């Protein structure tokens, strides 16, 4: 499919016209990760101080290319005048040549997969950003995944900033939060009565975070302490198995 885009920032209003699925993926990826700009087909486009982004399919029996569309709009005086005398095609015109598709690609605020507190030089994360994005795309009529997604994002912030005391507590909170998604009441029921052997094995490993979290939460101050290391709090692989199954059953 082909697409036409309308983008409005604090400084400019512009279009990106007649682009493919792969090219649209580059634009949407820049939006998700909060990139202020991106290159597409050798041209640099800006998204900083974004006000509006709308995505339309490009489907018309006679007007089929960017050139055709611009020529038609210019001939019929349908172009709008923007900052620095740059012309653009407004949304009410674009919707005549396709269907509004914004909600199929834009799920949340600009940069929702990037937390500004994460050190950009360290791209290692606890929860793969693809998993978080897949959870954003789930439309569950019975359960609101907002809290789960925020907990996962906070895990990444904690991990990147070496907040190792926080991570077992967050993981424990997550496994206590998700049982209703599997029609269970407790995580013990999830790990003991759901899924195949390999899934159960991963869930049993994930359960071990509970004891670490308990020691952090309930032990009073002592004369000597030894803090958890990055290795001890690394339940990321088994957590990914859990998230993978949540995503699978909601497709």
C-alpha cells in the first residue's frame, strides 16, 4: 500500500507523499523513539516540537502518484501556504484520496518508546522495546495494560541506571499483576497450571525473584550489607517469555 502524510511542527507544516510500507515504517519508528529528525530518500525531515501527524492511505483510480497529486492540487488551487512560503496539502484534501490510517500506526505520545532518563550511550535494556511496542498495540476489552507497560518502562530506567535494588521489586510487582490475563488469580496458578513444560520452567525461574524482593523489602538495617549485582537480578529472559505469551494470546 502507498501512503500520504501530513505533519505539523511548531515551525513547519509539510507532507510526505506516495511512500511505501517500508518508508512509512521509518517515519513511525522515528516517532516512537522520539527522534527529532530522520532521513527518507535522501531528504531530512524534522519532527521536533511536533503538533500533529496524520497518515492516509493513497488510493485513487486516476491520481496515483506524488506527481499526479501535486499537479492536480496546484492546478485547482488546493495547496495551502505554510511558513517560508512552503506549500502543503491539507488533511481535508488528503482524505479525499485515501482513508485515515493514523490510529493503525500511532498508539501513544511522541517518543513513547524512549525515556529521556535512559543514557543514550548505553542501549542495553532489561525489557526489549519491541515487546513494549507490541503491548501498546494490544486492544484488550477486558484489561487495561497501561500499568504493565509503565512498569516495564520503569524496569528499563532502573536497569540502565544500575538501580539493582529496584529491579526485583518491579519484577515481583509485574508477576503479581498479570495473572488475570491468563484467567488465573495468582502467579503460582500461572506457573503451575498454564502452558507447556518450557513455559512453566521459565515461570519457576521468574518466581525466584520474589525471595530477592522480599529480602530487599523486609530485612531491617544490618551492621554489614552485600548488595545484589547485575547478574543476580537478571530475570530478563524469563520475563520476555512471559511477555511473549501475553502478546501471543492477545493476537
